[in-house]
């Protein structure tokens, strides 16, 4: 009956909706850069030494365990406790394994060997029995209490040592990071037990899929505590997101709330981390060599030489994290950097008086210093920029900032990529700032094409294009061998705040031998990808809405006429967005009143999706309509598939019976 009722126009519409949904899904699951993370390897066989817990604790949590990671001689030596290093506790996430600690633990061990174990870290890991806490939140509180007991057990292993630690550092992957933040909500927990918290791909803002009330209540408890007690929380926290490769936890959920009176928290996307510059998926973030090297460098710079433990100075901790994860000045961290450098020894000094200068080194054995007399340039130029290529070629130039800043308005959302805007860089400069005007919303998505044409002969000319988002640390870097045609995706993890007037930038580090043409146009497939990425979790509700509207229409038909209309016919008739959206708008309005909100909570009803989206700056005009169409399309094809399956199985059953 269902197949006979198919209308060709409706079928064409639903096929078109499937095509649009496919474009969006493709962008989410495949429309990102290839995995450029290097694998981290162990040089010796990894060993996980089980730490014996008190009998009462082991009986209370029979499914959970605590392990100490080690390799080779280190593992053998530390089988006899107590320990003498700096404790770090790793917390795995949803269905995560305690063995995921091996990448960062191994790198830390190699670093300690390089300095003859002057300092070293002891990496512990909790076995949560690979519980699916992202799907069922009933275990989150139990995990939090067990971690509290683990911290106390770990600190006892250093009892009697000269430099015994009084706190631990925690690295939490995915939901493990949320469990670490939840420690502060426990009644008997002392905040001083944690000296540093680093989370990797942890959805701090909200659950990816709020499947039960345990998860939503746990999130509400944790986030409300951190917001209400922000003035008293002195825990230095770093949240690292994976970028667009991580389609399980979108990066916008990992950003810690920015509070004016809580300045000890940083949030960054891995593609913006200096010396990392790569996007990671949800699992590779724990073994990505570039990111783990950055993390370990930061850990060693955090050590206090007097206590031989992680420093208690909050200002220094934040400075170290800023140095390694936000802005790396290409040198070792210095707590009090010296402005003046001593240049000793016999060297050649060469004055450079021109505004543009290139130097090529040919196996020089003596030191050469180049001086740039600023008096000659200060009245004409505002900035100086230098770049080096493989340390053999150095290019420098003085320039006026206004001449290198070019405005490029992005195209309209509904241009569907049919129109474009471009700028041409005809001058032979080394650095340009392209200001991307009117860009700041999460539903905007564009393709930027950079075409470079070069003259002259130079080997391996490289250009670097850096997307800089000033209101959040989600920059990305693209390296191109020129001449070339390079495509860059332009979309956001975090929308621009209302009170923020900064402009997104495309910073271009170019070659003086090349000319560049920059074109921007709307990417419709990536817009659909943003809709799926940010709102895909709400799609099941729209599917159910369409099915319920259809069933309601069938019941009405049954009671009024005595027979039931076919599913496809009634779905086309009843599944209309104006039957859902006005109701949502009215409820959203009423929830603004205290009495209605109390009544809503009394009935144990979940928080309205529209309110959550508005609070996260994710609610834009057409998203509800698009999701409703996707939901109706899903309901339509589900009915078609169900009807076809029943007919096929019935035919097979009749054939077998005969």
C-alpha cells in the first residue's frame, strides 16, 4: 500500500533532501584534512604495574583499577615502591582504555632520559572498565569518587621522600576530562590535590548526545559549580580540541566558559597549537606525536627547581601553557626573559640600509650579525618582517602596515557558490593581511582559493597561509609549494561574540618572486555540514515529530471516517513545520518566566533545545526548518523501507509455507 501511494513530486522532493543531507554528512565525516599526526612509538616494551588499593576501596569499586606505566629499566626499578618522581594521572574517556597513557608516558620517559633523570614524571592511569559513560551517565559520579580515592592512594606512594608531592597533575581524555572537573564538586575534596588539569577532546559545554537525565544532571552540577565558584577556583586548566577531524566531539563543546574573574583557563584547537599545527580525530589526540611533544615540553617547564615538583605559582603555570600552546616565540621558555643579549666573540657586523634585503649563506664558518638602522626607516615604515628558508636564505623588508592590509568581504550565504569575490596581490611583498569582512557565524562556510604565479628560478619556494580567528584559539595553517592552486576551508568552531569587533584574518607569508590571487566563495556543502555538525543531535526529535504528526493524522482519519489513510499520504498532509515551530517559540517565551520554569522542572521535563542553542550562539533562523525537512525526509524513507521490508519478508514467508 505504501509503495502504491508514492507521489512522483513528493518522491523527487525527498530524493533532493537525501542529496542535501548526504552533502552535509560527507562534509562532517570526510570533508577535512588527512591525518598528519605522526605516530608515537615505544622504544621498550610497555608495562602496566597494578597498584594495590586498600581492601575497602577495592571492594567498593570492584570493576575499577589503578596502574603505573613504565618501560624497560624504569619499570623494573619502580616495581619496588615508594616512588620519587612527579605524579601525573591519566583518565580515559567513554569506552577508553587505561593503556592509552602509553604515548605520553613513553615520551615523558625519553625526555627524562635526555636529562639523566634530573626530573622525571610517574604516569598513572585509571581503568574504568571501558564503561560507555557518554551513552549512560549513571557511572559518572562513581568514577569521580574513585578518582578522588586514587589521588589519595598515589600521594601515599611518595610518603617519606625528600621531595614528596602534595598534589597531582591530571590529563583527561574525552569524558575523563569532565570527571576531573567534577572532582571539585565532591564535598570532602580539597582543591589543592590537583596542581594542573589538561583535557583532550572533552565536551565541557554540554553532552554530545543527552541520552539520559544522569548525563544532563551531571553536566549541570559540574558547570554550575565552576561558574558559581569561579572566584575561588584556582586550578590552572587547559582544554585542547581536535578540530574538524574530530566528528565525535565538535570543538565548540570543548571550550571552557570565559569568565572575567576566572583567568586560569585556556581553550585551544590542536590545529592552532604551535609546532603541532594539525587537526586530530577523537582517538589520535592521545597519541599524536606533535601534540604530545608539546604537552611534555610544557610539563618539564612547569617544574620548580626547589621542590622538584610542578610549580604552585599560578602565574608561571599560565605563562608556560601560553608559551607552548598559544604563542611560541621559537625559543625555550624563560620566566623572566632578558631584553638585552650579550653578543660576544669575534664576529662580522654588516649594516643593512635598504628597505628590502636578501641574504644567501654559502657555508659561512664565522658568525655574521646584520644591523638595521631604524632611523632611516622609522618615518616611512611601521613594521619589519624577516623570514628564513632552511636557514640558508634570509629575506627581510620594511613596510607600512596599511599597505599590506587588504579587505575582502565574504560572499552572501545564499549565493550558493555561484558568485565570488577576489583580490590580487600585485606587489612583491613578503607578508599580507587579508581581512575577511562579515565573517563570524557558525553557519557561514566558504572556500578560499589562493592561486600563485611565480617568475624567476628559485628552488622549493614555500608560502604559508594562516587563518587567524581573533576571538578564539582555532587558527589553522596551510603550507603550499608555489606556484600552485591552494584551497582552504573557512568555517568556525565558535561564533563571534556580540561585543567583539575583531575581524578574521588570512595571514599570507609569501615569496617576493610570486604574485597571488585570493578568491572567496560560499560553500553550500560545508554550510550543510555545519548544520549537521552543530545540530545533528536534534535530528531524532524532528524525525519523531514527523512520525507522531503522521500517526495523529491517521488516528483522526480512523475516528472521523472509519478507515486509516496510508502513511505516505498522511505524512505529506500532516508533517508541516508550522505545526511544531510556533509551539516551540511559545514554550521558549514562557520559560523566561520563573513560575513556568519551576513548573517545567517539577514535571521533570528536559531543557528546551532552542534555549540551549541560543545560549551557545548556535540558534539561527533557518536551522529549525532545515532540520524539520531532514526529519520528515528520514521519516518518509524509513516508512518506505519498513513497508518494502515487510512486503519482502511476507513474500518469502508465503513462498516457504507453500
